[in-house]
C-alpha cells in the first residue's frame, strides 16, 4: 500500500508540474501576444524570422564553405587532409582534444567533489581561468614559467617544454578545468540518488570505492556533457597554440593559410580544413546530444563530505599557481621598464601603457566596446523571442551553432558576405551574433522557467494591456536573467580573438587583435599592459555577474 501511495503521489506531482509548465507557457505567450495563446499566424511569423536569421548567420556561411571546398573536388580535399602539413595539424588537434578532455574532466570532477562544502570565494576563484582570455592566459604562463620567465629568474625553475605541446596541453587543461567543474557540479546538484553515497560511506566503503561504484555511474551524463564541452573548446582553441607555438593545429593552420589567401592552393586548403573542423565538432556534439536526451531526478539533497575542507588549501594553491601568479607577473611586466628587470618600485613605469595605446589601440578599444554592446543588446532581444516560442528544437539548433568552430564560421562568413561587407566591423558583428546567440539564450530560458505561471493572467485580469503586463510583471523578475545574458555576451565578445583575427582589415581591428599583434611583434611590455587593460575589467564584471546570479538563486 505504501509503495502504491508513493507511486500515486509521484504521478500527481508530475501532472501538477506539467500543469504548471502549461500555464507558464500560456502566460508567456499571453504577455507576448495579448491572448491566451499567440495567434497561429504571429507565431509562425516569429518562428520563420528566427529560422531565417539562423540560416543567414550560420547556414549560409557553412554552405558557402562547403561549396568552395567542394569546387576543388573531393579527391583534392582528401589529398589536402592527408598531406603532411594538414595531416600533422589534424593529428595534433585530435591529440590535444583527447588529452585535454581526459585531464580536464578528471581534474574538474575532483574539484567538483572537493568543493561541495567550499566557500563562495574559493568557487569563484576556481572559475577565473575561464574568465581570462585564452591568449592572456597563455602569455601569462610564458612570462611566469617559461624560459627567462619570473620563476626562472627567481628560482632557476621553468616548466619543461612550455613553448610547445607540453605547455599547450597544460594551459588548455587549466582553461578547461572550470568548464568541466561547472558541468559536473551541476550534475551533483541533480544526481539520482545522493543518499547512496552516504550509505556507502556508512558501510565502510573508502573514497575510491564510493567514487567507482556510486558517483561515477550516477555522473556519467554530466561527465559526458563535460567531455563534449571540453573537446569542442579545445578543437576551437586558437590563441593558446598560437601564443605558445611549436605545435601546429587546425586553427593555427587556417590562420596561417589565410595570410597566403592570394594563393588559390592555400585558400583551398584553408576551406577544406575549416570544413573538416566543423564536421568533426558537429558530429561529436550530435552524437552526444542523442545520449544526453535523458535526464535524472534528484531524490535528496547532496551533503558535504566530512573532512573535505582540509583539502581546500590544495585548491587554493592550485588557483595561485594556475592563474594568480601568471596574472601578477603580467601586471608586473606591464609596469616594469624593460624585460629582465626586477619588478621593484625603482623599475616601475607607466611608459608601457603609453606605448601600448599609441596608434590604433584607442579606436580598436572603442570599436570592441561598440561591437560587444550591440551583440549583447541584439542577442538578448533575439533570445527572448526564441524563448517566447517555446520550441526546444530551436535551443538545440542554437547549441549546435555555438559548437561550430569559430575559424570555420569566420571563413564561411567571409566567403558568403565578404563582397557585401568586406573586412568591416559589420562582418565581425555578424559572426558574434552567430556564435554567441546560445550564450544569451540559456540564461533567458532559465529565467522564464522560474516565472510564476499566474503572474501574467493576474495582471491581464486586472485590466493591464499586454505591453503593460510585460513591462510590470514579466521584465522585473527577468531582470537578473537578462542582465546575465547581456553581460556574458559582452564579456565573450570583448575578448574574442579567433574569428576577429581572420575577419579584421584596415580600420576594423578589435582590441584582442591589437594585443595579439603586439605580442607577435615581441613588444612584451606593451603586450602585458594591453592584457591587463583587457582582462581586469572583464574578469571583474564576470565575477559580479556570477555572484549576483548565485545570490539571487540561493
């Protein structure tokens, strides 16, 4: 009888949740359209608008990329992919993606399991590597742990092979750990049977037995999601391999071939490599999406593990080593008179900042801020439009668009719209909209899902017009979600490099491109100064967004 009653209760709760969701959907549609459901024609027009935008932003560039790559013939494309240069880049990319995925997921899982009883500041500190632009992270590591770097000058110690595959793997892993940590931590919050872990510990099982028999089976879906995220991010990575060098990848090969784009063979090679990158990532994401279609239901609240807090000192030390010291070294280099000098007050100067902001830097900074603001505003509005349609398939399409490698998207956009937009800032804005739409969509979707189902009907029954209901009832509870969506897009657009480095031309450089150019010219002081200017405000904004989101959801 007890089991039957429990089943009945769960069935009633499920139906109640479905009813709440149905009422919520109706409320959102009513606020948008002024009736119980959005009229069919209006809904179809909005859906068509979203599909047209997706086709123009992502579909047309990928089709153009495939068309140009196919013009050479598929046998020529196969020869390109199996050539020594391209084959080496493809192999290096796959090796990096696999190794970084394994290391990043293992470390991210360990961090997630260790920080369940950690303070907010430690958790925020662990996220810093993903908030710092990749090329700044790579530059900081080269200055802190590379030959003639800070650790070498002070202690005579350097990371062996930092300027090569070993260093690229290390820095990419540091960048990947927060991504895996977020995915696994979310899985821990909703895993199926949290009481099993406590029961296993009470039965005398050791930590490794609990991990192997309880946690890993329950976390296989979050681990798969983390693995896909890290794999895609690593394949997309351009800045870290470019800064540390010595290990060509598919992204750096596309960048190098673009400098020789006047050569038909070089341009044909880069289109083939870019298309292969897109195909690789979309296949991986598509296969993972079929597996991740199922979900788990939490039946209890995960508890902290006794004695876990004494391990937090290790995480603090890791954070200092991985991000704290490299960023302090970058700051020190930016205010030191010259390379090789100790960063003591006698050698401090602001000359590096003066030099760094000469030439195209100020226009590039203003251009970057304008592009980031436009992208944030446009994508927040478009995300609200997609959410109001309540079509989950559109969210899946946006996720796939985000997964398309930036190099492939930029080359395809250049082919599709190069004659119309040239190398202006407008073409950079187009790829920002295509790449970052999913980033804005997720927070808005989460905010709408938390809206009360009866808010809009109550306002409408009180005589409020549709626009008034949206302004007074819908927007205030969504303010945090909208601000988070806009803030995330602004942060990512401000330090985006992969696509901008391919698309920029005279008078359309972004701030990140200027930083990369300074670094490649060997001006260490100016590069450090620009890195500080780019990183500090954006990292602070991201931390404030994370703190605000956590405070409002706790």
